[in-house]
C-alpha cells in the first residue's frame, strides 16, 4: 500500500483532536497521581499501624495489577454498583490511582532523604506538625523528587493508548476509528507513532533540564 499524503491531511484534524485528549488525560492523571502519591506516602508514615498497613496493602495491590484491568474495573464493573463515570473521567482516575502508587515511593524516598537534624531542629523550634511539613520537610524533599516524578508522568503518557479500551477518544482510538472506516492502516498508525515520538522526545528534553535544575540540591 502506497503512502497517500492527501489521506494524511484529510485525517490529520481527527488525529490532532485525539492528541489533545491524550495530553489532557496525561495532565489530569499526573495531577491526580501527584496528590494520591503524597497522600499514600503520608498515610504510610502514620503512627496508626492499622492505617499505614492498610494503605500499604492497597498500594501494593494496585501496583501489582495491570493498569488495563483497573481501567476495565472502573469503567465496566463500577456501574454495576451504581457508579457510572464518563470514559475520560474513568481513564484519568485509573491513571491517577495506578501511578499514584509509584509516585508514593518517590515521595517516601524524598522525605526519608531529609536529614534527621531537620526534624529535630523543627521540634526544637516548637513547630507543630503542619508547620514542620509545610515549612521544613516538603520544601527540601520535593526538588530532588521532580525528575523522578517527571519520569513517571512520561511513562503515563505512553500508556494512554490503553484508554481506548474504555472508549476514550484519545489518539490511538481516533487512529483505529479512521483506519477501520477507510481500511487504511499505514498512515494513521504511522502518525500515531510519530506523534508519540515527537512528544516523548520533547518530554525527554524537559526531563533532562529538570534533572540539571533539580536533581541535586546543596545541603
């Protein structure tokens, strides 16, 4: 089958719409993953053993099961108990929860990397828990985490084609729809690969800058 540039320009607007949904799902999923990861990391440090162990088990369970299975559960199983979510919302929740369990480990490592003397200094200054976390610990813990968090968010972007399984009209789903309609697969699938490659390369450049900017901090 020969490459048809006229067909490429014809389907390009549809694929660009898919790119927009892919980027939107990645951004929203990244925000959710960052919040969920921080919540998990803090809960696992709780002095309440029941809470920390329960959250730890839940995180391991989510991390140990495939993202695709989790997406199917959220979108197809939850409606059986009355929880009906739009495809994009279900996809964002799936991505956020799944990658939140990985970002939790990044947060944990970053928090553990803060010197013990900083905790003792906060206690000596009579700071309460909220002040200690917001003014002492997190400002020191977060900058070294940024490159690792960005890495996970890039990985999340590469897994967005799984959202096509729950009818999200992201890039891969749009390409499959075009291919099945016109019975031409070379152009749409090649363009999908090209879009992912270009965005991934841009993301890698950004990641390298983040590593240089935040990878090391002075103690």
